[in-house]
């Protein structure tokens, strides 16, 4: 885990670079087609699942347990349950967005309630706060865990952001208005990241709790949102290879770092 002023500055820089890249994913709907995503996303999703789950069990949870003891598991479990309930509560907006994306390139857009875009953007803003906090917490453990988490978050968001864009257009919003709204919503990820960085800096005792909560969140995203994608579609070999590559990448970096630390 990073210590000292210099490392703190480097960590902050890495966090906001990652959050900025995540923000660009919010504009993906304006440049990426659903057809393109359908062809290339399966392997990326599987790779993201492998990296994220490796980061959870090899990096994030061990650090949380070292800081909080067995209480870290309770915090991780609470985080997992909270995300489950939040996804159930807000998931219907995402399903509407995906339906819109499915028809975005057809001749008829699906009917959209005038109030749905506002509700969708509000739920996305809340979700992005959590994403930013998760990315920041992962970078507190190590750059490897941070980049693995950021990559998984970005890959997870791409289809949703394409759907959000399609839904806003189907609601009659212009291209410019839709992209500005999505860009604004992405800024809330920086709020979540800043909250974690400031909280752990001025209240260091929170760091173990934050890492445990992040571990539960990562486990949910990897196991519930991403991992089931391995069982969908005909290209199962491509997905399995992507998943194993994700596992090997983070696992290899983790054990290489341990080996170097033990022989340095």
C-alpha cells in the first residue's frame, strides 16, 4: 500500500487518470455502435472479470483484513448485499436503456416516458459515485488493483452507456444535449474518488473499512455482473481465454511483486 507524500501524490494522479478514462466511457454511445460492441465485448468482459476477481482475493481483501481483522468480512458482505439491493431497485432503468440500444439502429425507436431520462441519469450518477470510490479504494492497495478495477468498470459500463445514449435520443434529446448530459453524470465518479481519498487521508482508520467495502463491491461486479457473461453466446472459448488471461495478469503481477519484495 502506498505511503508517504510522494506516493500519495502519485496515487491521486493515477486515480484521476483512471476516473477520466472511465468518464470517456460515458460518451461511448456517441461513437460506438451496438453491433461493434456485440462483436468485441465478450472477450473484454471475460478479461475484466478475471482481473477484478483476482484483485479482490489477492490484493483488496487481504489488505482489508490486515487493517480491520475479521470485521473486514462483515463490511465486505454488507457492501455486497447493499449493491444487490441497489441493482434491484435501479436495474429497471438499465433494462429500458438496453432496450433502447437494441432498437437504436432500427427504423422505430421504442416508446420512452418523458420522465425516464431524468430518472436514468440520476441513477447513473449515483452508480458513478460508487464506481469512482471503488477505483480510488483499489489504487490505495496497489496500481495493479487500481487499473484492474478501472478496466473492469469501463468494460462493464460500455453497453450501458450506449443504451443510455440511445434512450436519450429516443426521448427526443439532441446528440449534443445527450452527450453533455452523459458527460456531466460522469463527473460524479470524481466526487466518489475524492471522497475516498480525502476520507482515508484525514481519517486513516477508515482505510480498512473502505477497502473491505470496495472488496464486497468488486466481488459483486465480478461475480454477478461480469462472470455470467462467460456462459452466454457461442464463442465460449474466446471468453474462457479472456477470463484466464485476466486471472494470470493480476496473479502474475501479484506474485512477482511478492517475490521481488522478499528478495529485495
